[in-house]
């Protein structure tokens, strides 16, 4: 692996960070439900991708402290977007499951954000689109490292 802290590689890392952050901010503004924070949306997205989880598991996946996740889950439960159920093996724990209302809201959010992104992609030429399409799996991998 090359030294990514100097020269052209460092510039590429900086450009990638900057582009990802700007695009992320723009996508976050394409929300269906303005009452949900980006963090709450992220937790719902994690539940959609990974399935039901304990608050501790969600905290690890979302890179937040367990007490913060407990508060987020309580807010989502109050909004009817998740439900807490007893853990099948450890009655001291709860399992967080998203509701049908959350699933529908996430699907609408995906549609809105995909349409926004598709509109941006329409401004690319075919070569740029081919490069971006080829980079998508690599970006997905980076997002989960």
C-alpha cells in the first residue's frame, strides 16, 4: 500500500473525503420526515440492513455510546418507528425491531434520495458514469470498514 499521506495520493484522499462529505450533506437534506434526525435515520437504516438488534449492538454499528443509543431508541419508539421486544435468550436485554411504519418511511426516503442522486448523475458523461458505477462497490466497502 502506498503512503497516502504525501503527494498525489494524499491529494486524492483529501479530494475523496471532501466529495463524500459534500455529497453526504446534500443527500441528508433529501429527507422525507423532517422530525427525524440524521442519526435516527441512520439507526433505522442499520435495522433495515442488518435486522433486529440489541441497543448495544446498534451502538457498536453506529459508533455511538450505549447511553446515546438508548436515548435514540426511546425517541424512535415514541414515534412508533421501532418496538422493543424481550431478547429470546437473555431476558435482561431488549431487541429493537423496526415497525412497518419505519419500513415504509425508509422506502420513501430511498426513493427520494435515489431520484436526487440520479438527477446529479444525469449531468455526467458516459465515461464518468462508468467510472462512478465501477467505484460504487469500493465505496460501499469503505463505508463498512
